[in-house]
């Protein structure tokens, strides 16, 4: 697909799926559910649920997850569960966000720094050549295991708009990020819970956040039902979105869109 045509199509999809709702001045709270890894079945189901509520989902995928060389990570990220870039381009075309998560899902703080940087470059190179409409200046690199160092953050930020990493590393007294502006923030913290179902964790986090003064909460999730580390029940996600879209002071947009 030619780039110009894609952007036009994406704009239409964005309007269809709710990006037009976003008025930063009218909202005090922003919530992003940031789904990692690239589980084919779960990601299509998540997309369907988001579309029911006129919302765009936030997906972050393993660049080499569909390759024969890809090895299972722990007992949750299994090669046979992963989608490919045909899937990711399709979901992006439907108005969802697809961002880089990792090349092969290594903990980059536990490998030599040269290898860690090579892995980041391989991931971003692959996105540039395989994801339709990928724009590096608007991209968010989501560290595997939310594990990074200031040096790795700075390295990735040479090639993307922002990085998402562990909340604990960068947020001292709050669980929220500052509301996004055109110039900040570049380093985003998030929270996750597993390996069992994390419906209750999400409920507690969201309710505390909604009762608080506001900001931008990013919760890192994975698959639905039996897929991935710390999955959500599909029915829970459906009910959660149904409840949240009624809250006037809340916006729910993907990470990259909130930074535009
Ligand atoms: Zn992951």
C-alpha cells in the first residue's frame, strides 16, 4: 500500500474508532491499557472488544515472534501463539496502535550492553521495514519485562519518540505519569501484575486512579483468558471498557496517540 493512501485510511479509521474524542483540555485522567507480546488470538479479540466501544487498542509486539528462529520465553510466550506482521498491519489499518516491544524478548539489563543495543536496533529496523505507516518520530519502544537502564533508555530514544519501562525505576511517589504534552514525557512508567489472572489488580488500580487527582496511568497487560503472563478474562475487559467510556473526565487512548 502506498504511504499516502495508508495515512488517509488510518485517519478515517482513527475517526471511526474514537481518536476524535480526545480533547486534552477537557480531561484530567488518561488511562492506557498497554498489551504486550503479540498473541494472535488474544489481540484480535481485544481489538473486537475495543471496537465495540469505539476505542483504539494499544498493542506492542515482538518483532521476531513469527519467525522460525523465535524461541519460547518462559512458559507464557510460545511461538505457536504469536501473530505476524500481516496481522499487525491489519490491526493497525483497523485503527489500533502497534508499537515495538522487543526483538526477541531478552531482558536487556542482563545481557552485554552491545548485544542489548543491537537488539533494540534490530527490532526498530524490522518495524521500519515491515509495519505499514510506521513513523519513528511517533513511536514508543516498550522494553521487554519493563527492564531498562538510563543508558538503554537514552539509546532507544535516539530512534523513537518515547520509551515505556518499569514504573518503579522512574516514578518515586506516584503511580501515574504526567499528562502528556507535545514536548514531554519521553520516559513512561507502567505497572503490571502476574502470572495469574490480573482482573482484580486492574480493578483496584483503575478505581484508585479514578478517585485520585488525575494524570496518566499505564497498565501493562498481555493476553486474554489463558494466553500470556497475567492475563485478563475477556468478559472482564469488556465490562471494564463499558464502564470506563461513560466517565467524562477520562480518556482512553493508546500511548503513541496520547503523545501526539
Ligand atoms: Zn513482553
